[in-house]
């Protein structure tokens, strides 16, 4: 059975229009999309736990090819969740603490949505 969402179920009454997504909603969706693959979640967790890692160390911790891991790192980097610095022939990656804090805030705000009706 498939659930449908109507404007009434989103808080708009008869004759009222439902509010669109907020800037925070859009930001959360963008960050969540970047974490939409288990390998990216695992990579971010590893970087948060270990501080920084060279690409080769990240590859050795995942059952994926180097090229695939590089693509996942690119997605995380483009979302601002990690940063990478060239260190000679290697690239060293680390989590971006400010972005991870913001992600945690946005997730925490899910339960405190404006206009939420308490029962």
C-alpha cells in the first residue's frame, strides 16, 4: 500500500496552501543525497574517527575499487562534508567538522518542524 501526502496532511487546511521546503530542508536534502550510499557513510565515519586518511587507506577499508572510492570521495567533497589536500603523489582527506555539525543540526531539527501539531 502506498501512502499519499496531501496539502492537508502537510499542515495546510482548506483554502490554505502548504508551505514549500525551507532553505534548511533543501540543505538537508543535498547533504542526505551525498550520504545516500553506504560506502560514503562508512567513509565519513572513518574520517571522523581517524582524523585524516590518504585515499589508499580509505580504499583498503572498503570492498570497492580505487576508482569507485574516488568517485564517492568526490561526491562527499562536492557536498562540503570532506576536504582533500594534495600531499605529493597522494591526496589526504579529512572530514569538514563545520559541515558535519550542520548536518547533525539539520537532522535534529526534523522533529522540531515549524507548525508541527502535538497530540
